[in-house]
């Protein structure tokens, strides 16, 4: 277990402080800080991700602590006080459709219970807001039992819980739906009857009368984007070595179905350049490529195995070219176009971004949900601070 710096509590500050569990490469931090929070403390077990985190934020921060190591070795007394929000993007490996589907008790996703344990051990220092971010599959895992267990665990710590489904596509041209459980010790009095962020498939958990739930009143989110990946695609010259050679390009084109091939040919014949993303699938035991019909990226995934990586297809003016998606494109599609990629291995960067939360989603929640929920608490803290300073 290694730490980076001390001084995380910022005693006397009226800026709301945050804990970042399962921090990964720090994208939740970027979103929270854009919304006005100060992330005082972070933890992750993955060394490569922590390398990226330090590469982005520095090794010697004065008002932040990064703990690299197993959170099972941490205790509530190790965490800073005066915290307003705890953010937890717990592992989704055992919940996602691409994973084992063993649920919250799976080998990796069970880390959620360590998050709950640490919040419990914080006692009276527990933050008034606690968030869990995970894949949408949590809502249906084990026929809804896993999400009910997660909500119940927050309830036992004194939190009422809201459940939201937000697709990053509302902010960036990437299809990336995620589930957010927002626990509040002081839930709002009002209740929102309808919201696109609480679709029908989430209503089962709200209907469970054994759970303490709320529906905070939120503004309408941006509409999902219908295009835009082309603006994020990294421009490369025709002779760039990252474009696939003729043999690999031919194999790509030969694997396409009739429908896919027709789609590619039409775009190829256009007098202008357009971009599409493609995934490799296995159909009837054979590897095939599928090109998206729209100008949107599929969900970025961790770069383990060829089927998890997306290809970029450039079409138009009578030509077709294909290459792998780049770390720069991954970063932009996660709302982190200015992330420091210097010195990173390609697979390290792809894995880090593919296993993260989109920055603008966190920022939107911070601005429209977390800050309003904390306003009363923060006003009281500000008054107390002014009295001490008088």
C-alpha cells in the first residue's frame, strides 16, 4: 500500500471535499473538479492505472492523497474527515454482459462491499452523499437482486438512494450507458414523476417498498448525440504506418456481410470523407467485422483481446482505409481530450480509458445533482467557518 501526499483534509476550506474510490485513471476526479469539488483522497489497486493517474495529476500534490493498493487493507480511520461526497466506480467485470455475470459477489465486483465497509467505518464522519457507478447490467443482475442488495446496503448506512441511467452519448459521440446510485443522508422533499434518466427498466427497484428510495428533481439532460465521431477522429496522412496494410484491409472487407459491404461501398463513393467505427464479432464460428451505420463510437472497452478493440474506418473519395482507434481518440471520447498521454504504452492507455467513467457525465451530475443536494450542508459549514474566522 503506497501513498502520494498528505494534507488532504483542507481544514477550514468551504470547497466541498470528495473521496474517489476505484479511482482508475482519475476521470471521476476531472468531472467532480469541473463541478466545483476538490478531490482530497483517491485509491486504486491497479498499478498501471495509478501510473496514469500520477502522470496526469503529478506525484507531489500538496492537497491530495493517492493510495495505491487493496482497499481491503484500508480502514475508515485512514480516510480524511470533513468529506462531502464519496464516489465509487466499482469493478463491473462480474456484472457486465461481456463479463462473468456472477454479480456483486463475483471475484472483482465484490469490491463493492469493501466500499460499503469503509463508509460504515467512517461513522459520524460519513459523507452526506455517496455514489456508486457501474454498468447498466447491475439493474438486472440476478433478476434485480444485486441492485436491491446494493441499495439496501446504502440504506443501512443512513442513505436514501436514487437510481439513474445516463448514456455518455448525451455529451460525447460514444454509446456508453451507465447506472448511477446516488445515496443522500438528507434526500430532497420533492419527487420527480418522469425523467429520461429513470427508464422503465429501472422502475423495479423503485417499486420495492423494502428499500428507501427517492427521485430528485433534475433538469432535462442533453439529447443523445446522433453524430460527431468524425470530429473526434485523429487525422492521419495516407502513408501513416497505423493504417492497415493491403492484406489486412482486404481481409476486413471480405469479412463484411452483404448489408455491411453495401454500407461501406456507399460511403466510399461519396465525394467527401466520413468516419465510422467497427467491432470484430464472431458469427457462426467465424470472425467478422461490423461497421456502425451512424457517426457514433461504440462503447469503449478495456483492450484485452482483439474483439474488445474498435477499428476506425475512413471512407470517401473512392477509397477505404482502416486502423485501430488511438489513445488520443479514446481520451476525447471520454471527455478528457487534454489528458496527459506522454510516456504511456498504447494498451495501458486504452485499458485505462476503457475502464473509466466519462468526464462530462460526472460533471453534469456534480453540477445538477450533488451540489444542489449539498447546498444546505455547505451553507452551514460556510457560516461556521466565518464565525471561527471573525
